[in-house]
DNA sequence: CTGTTAGCGCGTTCAA
DNA sequence: TTGAACGCGCTAACAG
């Protein structure tokens, strides 16, 4: 392995000078030239590990998401990577599958690396952040609020978005609007349910019947099961508010199977459907802003890495109805009314 | 920062013993116990940079893909991450956007890290691998063959797959089958074109007319433009073989716009369409095996990291027609016939 | 089995 | 502005 000592000898300078050249510290021009030539001849590549050990810094940002295969997190991750690279950082990808054990394992890896910072989608509202907190590794939570409000977070306005989404269904003339949302321990599921309830109350002047609220895993299968259950009720709903894109997929699939696609049964998906070529007519979508979430989280993390010491901040991004920020393709004339 | 020296003092042993405990090297049980307790009390987390510097090793695998937002690469990356984690490695995500400059930049980063190994989707057939090669960093190419055959690679059988896909259209009764594929410098585009040609020749007993072959960027916009061009021909095709999923999306969107979806104009997409909820009837899909590609590449890389010194290997995975390995959801009754 | 010692490659003092 | 010398935290070699 070629080191700064080899380069120094070849260039006839000291190792310290080589180091300075590679760190942009003032050195006489002709020496800079000599060092650069020597480095090129020897194929010198600086060893980042030595650098990191010495400076106890790193140029890696850990990105911890439930599952990169969910397009929502894919887009968010890509946004983070773009900003990170522009700032000279690399991104370490960690899929937690919303498993707190896996999450802690990754936090331990990130802390012992140690990475420059962490962007985290917390798996629960009680995720233990003491590992990074104790070691002073900055954390920014995204999509879900920081446990205990201990660190910065960037979230979408789930309550308002869900309320607006549910309202779309009432506005379209549906009356018996049900809700399929995620499990108890997931914060976004709770907030979206709250938004749904608010809209329901505002339109019906009553609480939704308890069997109109289905809570299940954030999966396609969960959406399917919940939809079957709803349609089997004595007084089945005539419209469904789906709490995320996977649930909506399940809802739509079952409705298609039962030949009950909109307008027979109205549907709103909270969060854009993944690259839908031909959105079935009448399905309405509330767009979450994954790219903005990622960009904002990355910006906030970079500020923290650069030493910002303000108390934890919370940014709430608006949820847009009918926006295309998510980059999803929708064909005119085939899209939602 | 708590170091092994702090733990050693607290536990009444030497730093080397602490190191041994954390590396699973034989130590008397009660000392192990003492070290573990001391470490827990002090909140000790080993510093990987120091370890890496000392052992000149790393537990990071660099995953270089054109764009993580393409579901094909998303799935592949997830497969890699799963295997990597199981083997104790982390994954560094690098989006090259098929830009050779970006690719070299990332290779430089990976080499100077230095990472344990690299999984690369080469942006061109002439990508320069000398950086990792000189520094002895193992590289496995995936989806596209290794430039110069210098390292291992795992690819799909594009020629046979494209031939089979095109054949589907002839079998369905179409006669004037056109092809939309990717740009010259991309190897997969070339191979898929070759498969298309073979199928065309076998059925028509002639070469396809030159204006039936459209070469464009692997983008939705490219697919759209190519489709418009094809349909504007004096003798327009009655079916289109699309060389990848993005092209197919463009094709389908234009056909939908012109009210010429199958069966009016037949379509085969090479590669699964991204989480298509309701695949328009009659669109046929040839499934690439992104998960297998990722898994195989990761396995081969791990072998290289462990010191395997065989000459470069090339694995060709079969392309399956009608398979669902890609994890894409297709509704029964709405899927391809 | 354990402790002592000596670097891994680099950045940063401190003097010159 | 430059070079010599030190040490980041850890593990490999050695001696005990």
C-alpha cells in the first residue's frame, strides 16, 4: 500500500507536506506540483481509515429505513444520497423491517463505526436512542417523530392530510366511509386515523362505527384482509380511506376481484401509488412528499454534523392532494377524477 | 470516548485481553465476565476505525447502481443488503446515474475507504476498473458484464429472454413486431436487440425493417417518443417489444393515449413492471430476476472477500416468462394472458 | 492463557 | 512555510 511516506520520499518533501497538499493547506506551489506528480506516479490513494482514526470523524451517513423496497422510502433515500454526495458524504443503507432488535443492532454498528450522522425512521415511538446520544452522533428522525422529542424530526402532516383525503370521499358523494390503517404502535397510523375521524365527524356528525376502523399491518395482505372484512359487514362501507400505499394496493386488489372498483366503492390512498401506469379510474391519492422529507432531513443532519447545538427541532411538511412531487407517473384521463 | 484501556483498568486486566474478549479469542471465563461487566458499566463501544486501520480490513460493501429508484435495482440492492448483513457487512449505497464520471468518483471513494468489496452495475462496457484492481479490492459486476471480463459477473440471459419475449408476440398472432431498446453503449440493450432480431428472423424469415428498431434512453420519455415514431410509420407495427420496464411504461402510456392498448397493439415488457396494480389486459411481461442477481452477486463477492482466487467467473441466470420472483404484484384476471 | 510492546496511516502540534 | 515527533484506538507479535 502506498502511503504519504512513499509519496514524500519520491517528491523529496516531508510526509507532513504531503498531508497538507491533500488537505488544501497552504504549500509552496512547486512543492504542491512535485507532490501531485509523485502521488500520480505511485498511484497513491489516501487511506480514509487512518484519516478517520486521527480526526475521529467520518464521511458516512447512516440511512435507516424500514424497507428500501417501499417506493416511499426509496425516493426518500435517493434524495438523501443526492444531498449527501454533494456535501462529500456517502450513505450507508440499513433496512430495519421495523424490527426494534434490528434497529438497535444497526444503531450499534453506526455508533461504533462511528458514522458522521444518522437519519432514522424509528420503528416505534419508544426506540432507544441512548447509543448515539451518548456518543454524540447526531440523529434526525424522518417520517415519524423522534422518540421522546430528543432529536430533530421531519414529518408529514398526517392528521391534516388524512382529514383532507377522507374529505375527498365525502365530497365525491360517498356517505359510509371506512378506514384501513396501520398498527397501534406506529405513529403515522395513529395520526392518520385521527384525521379520518375528524373528517368523519365533520360530515356525519357522529363517531365512525367501530367496525369501520380496521387496523392491520402496513402490507398489501393486510389491506386485502381488512377490505374483505369491511365488505362482509351487515352495513358495508361505500368508500375506504387507506392509510398508506401498501394498504391501498390491497384494498384495490380486493375491490377489483369483487368487481367493486370505483365508483362502486370509493378509494383514497394516503401516499402515492408506486409508479402506477394506469390508475384505475376514480381512485384518489393524497401525496406524501418523500423527496422533501429526505431532503429536509439531510439538510438538518448536515447542520448538526457541522455543530449546530440548538434544541431538537420539529418540521412538519404539508401533505398535498393531487401533487406529483413524488415523481409518480399518472396518465391523463386514467387518473383520479 | 471510552477505550479498551478504560475497560482494562476497570476490569483489572490488560487492554489485549479486552480486545480478545471482543474478538472471541479464548480468555478465562471469569475474566471474560469482568471485562463484559466493565464494558457495560462504562458504555464501551469498540471503535471500528481503529480496528480497520490496524487490520486493514473493513465490513462495508459498496453497492453501485444506476438509480435506486428503479425498482429493478431496488430489489437487487435489498437482496444484497440481506446477505451482507447476515455475513456481518454493511452496504454503502452509490447511485451512478450511469454517469462514468460519477462512477469513477465512487470507485475512488470505495478504494480509499477502503471497502471490503464492490458490487457494480457498470455504466459502460469500458468502465475503468484499474482503481480497485490495483488496490486488490474485489469487484463483482451485476446485470451487465464485467468490462474486459476482468472480474466476476452475474447477468441475466438477455438474448434468450428477449427472444422468448418477442416470440410471445408472434405466438399471440401479431406479425409486424417492432423493438424499442436502450442506447448503443449499454450492453443489455444490445443483447436484447439481438434476441429480438433472432425471434423476428425465425418467424418472418427476414431481417426486421430498420425503422422497426428504435434505440433510445432507458427512460419513460424515451419509450414514449419511440412509440410515437413507430406508430407514425407508413407501415406501423402491430406489436412492440420493449427492452426494459421504463421503456415499456412509456410505450404503454402512449398506446393508452392513442387508444391502442392491447389487443390493438401487442406489448411485451422485458422486465417486470413496477408494482402494477392493474396491469392492462394483454400486456405481457418477461421477468428479470433482480433478487437472484443480487443474491448471487453478494455470494460471489463474499467468496472473493474471503480470498477466493479463481479466474473471473461469469454466471448467467435464466429469464423467466410469467414468473413472479421479482415480487411484483399482479392481479389475477388483470394480468397478462 | 496473559501482559507488554509496537505499529497500522494519517493529521496535527511544536520549533525552526 | 516546513519537518520532526507524537498519538488516534486497536490488534498482532512476542515473551512470559
